[in-house]
C-alpha cells in the first residue's frame, strides 16, 4: 500500500507518494531527479548515497522513505547556489581529491557535517568521520588534504565575519 | 517470491528501481503505531509475518536480499520515550531501545556507567550507520551466515538452508544444525555490565537479564515471546572499582561486523587484585557468550600473576568449536589474545599492549 509523505529537501517542501519499501535514495533520485546521491553498494557499506537527514549524515539507501516522513533532507545539490562551489567542494577540486567522483558527494556532505560541528578537527576525527565513505580510485591522502584545507578556509572565513 | 537482483541491471526504473521486485513491493505493509501497546498488538496479530523496525540498518539490507521473511513492518519511531538515555534516580542508566548508537557512544552517562558499552557502540558499523542504527536494533541483530546473507540468485544455486526455512545447514553439515553467527558489538558489553532489558508484549512488561534474551539458536537468535519487543535497556550503577573495556577485531576497522569482539569488566582493589571479573565474546557463536572459565581464572588474583599465555589458552578452550571463519585456528588464537587484551585494558594494565 502506498503512503503519502512530506519531505523538505534542500529547503523545499515536497509531498510524495511512496511504497513501504522505497528508500530515501529511490525518492531523491527517481522522483525528485536529484542524482547527486549515488547508488553504490545499496547495502550501507560504501557511503556513496550519503545525505544529511535532520542534521546528521546517513546512508539514504538504508533509510526507508516512509521512515523519513516529516524530515529535513540536505543533498549535495543544496550545499551551494547553482553554479557555485561550497568551500569543501572547492577544496576537493583544488587538492585533486576527486577522481571518478562517485564517492565525492558523500564525502563532501560528511566533511561539511563534520566541520559544521567541529571546525578544527584533528586528523583522527577526520578519518573517523570519513570512515563510512569508500573511495576506490584515489586513496584517501588527497581527501584528507582537502578536508584540512577546507577547515582552514572555513575558519578564516568565519574570522573575517 | 523474493526479489531477483539481476533484474536491477536490466531495468533502471520501474519494478526494480529499488533493487526489489514488484511482488515484494506490493506484499509489504508498513505500520506506524503511536504507542507500545499498539505496536505489540500489531506484532502479535501478524506473528512471524511481522518485524519491528527501529533504525533499519540491518532490516533494510535483509529486505533487499529477500531474506527478511516478514511482510509487515512495524515502525517504532512514533512511540514516545524510546530514544531517551537517562539516570533512574541516582542509580541505573536506562537507555531507550531507539537511542541511536551514536547517542549511546557519545553519552557521558553511558561512558560513566559502562565504558565498554560506549566503546562497542562507537565501533559498530560506520558513523553513517551509527546515526541511524539503534541500541535496541543492535541488541536484536539477526544472526548472519555466508549461505544466508546473499542475494536470491546466489542462494538459488543450492538448497535453502535451515535459516531460510530449508532442511540443511551448509556450514555445520556434520550435526546439520544452523550455526549462523551473532555479530552485534554492544551485547558483549551489556553482558559485562550486567544489563537488564525491558520486554513489552501483549501480556505486559517484564525485565530479564540480557543473557536470557538469547536463545543460542542460529535460526532464531532471540528468546522473545510472540509480539514481544525490547523497549529499554538498564545498566546497573557500577560498583566502586568496576572498570570495563571492549576490544574488537574486524576485516575493515571502519565498518565491518566483528570477526570477534571481547568485552571485559573487572572489580579492581587498590592493589590491583581483581575481586571479580566478567568476560563476554561476540562473533563466536549464535549468541553472545560469557566465558566463566576465564572469569574464575582471574578472580581473586592480580592480572600480572596470571600468565597471559595461560589466560589465552583458557579463553580459547572455553570458546568451543567455531564455524564460519576463513581460518578457524587463527580465530581461536585471536580469541585468546583479545581476551587478555580486554582484561588488561579493563584493569588499566595495557601499557605496551595492542590498542585494537
């Protein structure tokens, strides 16, 4: 039996009809056309489907859409204005932390979530935060460089304000 | 009919868009009760066809693989109060079954009551999984097996195993008894803490010791009456000098279920004598298990006076036969080493030892 749910995605409210077994990832990609969250392993092991659900990064492939009813969802499409890059995205590009790009949306969202909560993370905390996001191309050294750079950049920006 | 994963490759939209067949989608009913009694009523009414849904991080993969064996999902997210972590008076810490593993891992109350539990929760899955996964869900985790947690196509290549309702166990062929492994991290720590769990069912509430929650059966690891769910977990106030630790070994540290997890607790005198100890292992059998032989071996002595080698051998022997490991001798060795490590860390005598 289908159900009506309400989701706020990147600030915009949507009324959606979903099946009991449809995941949040299905709804984002297939109903809303937001394909930034990727379907990787589809079993919660790779982190490519990461979105921010009510303030915390989660695997959208393991979150049933019906369970997200009434929630606030932030996806990679919403982190910066169209045509602009979020400082975390910019740092990933500048530091070559992107190769095929499949894991990148998840990594950027996890990084943004980490830096929102902890602007000056130690390497240990960065590794821990990213430990649910697998990359099969670049390795993780450049990703760590990018996260450190993004943290510096965001702190500097905060300082200017 | 369970889903056929290969269909997902053929069609990007439609029936297989979520990796599930149409029959599966149509056959699943979702319930959203607002109270515990409503929830257990639904679970009792639908019996074996119903499953309680907490964070979904274990249930949804099972649904996708077609191994859930349930058509009614009873979500607990609207039931009030199940996410709280609170002190009961000034004594026990009471944790709602729907508290996320992240909340448990970062709670100062939990850290104070049982450091091993905070550690085990903080090492369950990845940070992403811990933001959804719950303590109740982890405590009630289904057992896993190489021959069960597989796609329909994979499983179709041989007889259904016992856990899937068939007659044979493909692992333990000699005894033909399901030996699917229990692999949740937190129950080992909860056993060491002497935790009790509150069960709600059609005939009311009851509290049982955490050890009584487990049947030891691979096929159905929880000893719950029909319709019963775990609603709260109670950690007794620790005795003075009581210290705990959790040690985990997994293929990938960042995300995997444990190959083995060992929790230890010791009641330590100022001179380092262990008055009493508790040791529990997860990942070895179809239930988390205490190792009384080890507990007795260290009781009344200082850890330094019990040789590490002897202790490790006692732990290995206590574990009995092991299944579902690429290298059983290695796992047996590991169990001994990890038991020593866990006790040493609990007793604060871990300098120079592995930190894993």
